[in-house]
C-alpha cells in the first residue's frame, strides 16, 4: 500500500486567509481541493509539499452565479457542475467534458479548479517512486533527462485536463487571487507549453473562479479519445464552439486537448469555417487543418501517429454534433454492428 508522506494541514475559512497562508511559504505549500489528483501524486512522491492548504472550508469558492454569463467558483465539484441545468443547456460542450472526467465518485470530490490546474501526465512520470527510481527519474521530478526526447531542453508531459480545452473554446477567463491582490486572465493565458511549468499562475496565487461569457447563438461540443470508455484520461480531444446563423458559421473556436503540454488552438481551421456554410466538405477541410497543429509525443496511451489521425475524426464528430447531426447515436450503431458482425 502506498502511503502519503508527512505534511502539515491548514484549513482556512475564507479566501483572504487561504491567500495569507499560501504567501507564508509558497514554494513549499500546495492547495488541496478534491485531492483526487494531488493525493495520489503525493503517494507516488511526484509532489511532496510540506504544507497542504485545504480549500474545502472556503465557502465562496463553491458558488455558481449568473451575470453576463456564468461565474463558477473554483471549488465547485464536477458532479455539481454536470447537475446544473444552466450548464446542460447553454454550455453543452462543458457539460460533456465535465461528465467525462474520471468516475462518478471522483467527480463527487474533484473540482473544476483542480481540473484546470491538473498536473501534466507522462508514461515515465505517472509511476510509483520505485519505478521512477529504477530509470534514474526524469527531468520533471528528481532527474535530469527527458526519456521521451533525450535532447529536449524541456519536459513534454501532456496536458490531460478535460475541461480546459472546452472552457478555452468558450472564451472563459479565470480570477487569480493572492495576498498581493487579484487579476483576471484569459484561460488561454493560464497555460504554457511546458510539461513542468504548465501554468502561468504564480506560486502564491489561488484560482478563485472561472467566468464563462453569455454565448447566445453559440453551440459547443467536446469529444475525447481514451483507452477505457467508462473512465480514463484523454489522450486526444477536440473542443468546438461555433456561433451559427442557420447553417452559416459566424464565428468558430477549436481547441485540441492532450496533444501538447497545454490546450492548443487550431486557428487555421477556425479561419476556414468563418463565414461559410457548415457542409460536409467544409467540416472535412477544417478537421484536416486542425489535425496539423496536433503534435502528440510518444508518452501516453496509444501510438502517437494514430492519436494524431484520431484528432481529425474527433474534430469531425464535434463539428457534426454542433451542426445538429446525431453523431453519438451513429457511433453507437456502428459499435453495435461491429459487435454483431466481427471482422475476420
Ligand atoms: C482514476 C482517475 C481517473 C481520472 N480521470 C480523469 C479524466 O478523465 N479527466 C481529467 O481531466 N481528470 C481526471 N482525473 C484527475 C482528477 O480526478 C480531476 O482532474 C479532478 O477534477 C481534479 O480536481 P481536484 O479538486 O481533485 O484537484 P486536486 O487533486 O485537489 O488538485 C489538483 C491540482 O490543482 C491544484 N489546485 C486545486 N485547486 C486549486 C485552486 N483553486 N487554485 C490553484 N490551484 C489549485 C492543486 O494544488 C493540484 O496541483 C482522474 C483521476 C483519477 C484518480
Ligand atoms: S516528458 Fe520527459 S521530463 Fe516530462 S515527465 Fe515525461 S520523461 Fe519526464
């Protein structure tokens, strides 16, 4: 059985207190939300903070409020998010992404803030301490070399959060609070393409809330590739948000997940869509353009060339779903037919 290392636990009651505690020693303290990622990581000694600052008692982090769009507290659990009718109706892609994170039990504990700040993943890193020790560790923790690309000056671990790509596509921004004050940044600017330093958040900052603008006339969808259909981290994903006027695309955002150390925008594909009728040919062209920016590395589940190919398929399905096609029913039907007539 893997045991947690020793740590000091602090339980602030409000955000100011939490920020003050974090400011005491930001380099050696970490924030604990649901703990569904951080605690297993600590058991594997991937992260070994001297102090954990628990956010469970900070009430203001657990609110969802209406304004010009929605403001979601970082401490809102994924179960609560998926049960909220406003998310189900107006932000369908976000609902789909949150509903596909982990398992029901983990979604009951896991928060949206923890999901956005989720550690990057890699075959050489998400292992026990003994396993990592046997290969001399790696650059991300305790070692010098990146085993994925030995000449790489930086870690290439994969951004594996399901909600970040779709929230980026929805134009979300986040508020970061510290004892020095607060600032609002576009979600896209929260991430850096570096597996070790994947957040631009400062060590003394707390992600307090996520603002999603009102998106009248927009539709969104999220498709992910994972090993186990019941639950698993994404190894490629497509988040699509389109503003439609009938069948004409007024505006488009496509963001890919799990193909780099951060969510990746597919700007050329977006430009192809704007002002055009969303035909099958246009969807094929946009999906092809989107797959060009996907540069997965060989450090997660499935073969990397196939993962890159699957990006085209995920973007196609997401665009078709946003158009109104019943893609999920078609996929289920194909799966049933394959089951009934197995290939030799
Ligand atoms: C078996 C299993 C399967 C999983 N599958 C998926 C999956 O399919 N998709 C997916 O996206 N995730 C998956 N996860 C990871 C995890 O469950 C979710 O990402 C969850 O949303 C993390 O939220 P949390 O509140 O538990 O975060 P925690 O574990 O508490 O924290 C995660 C990180 O975020 C930081 N953090 C937390 N809150 C804040 C804040 N307010 N401000 C700044 N930093 C903060 C923590 O310090 C830590 O670094 C899986 C986990 C397990 C164990
Ligand atoms: S990408 Fe390289 S440095 Fe990063 S976790 Fe994997 S092996 Fe380690």
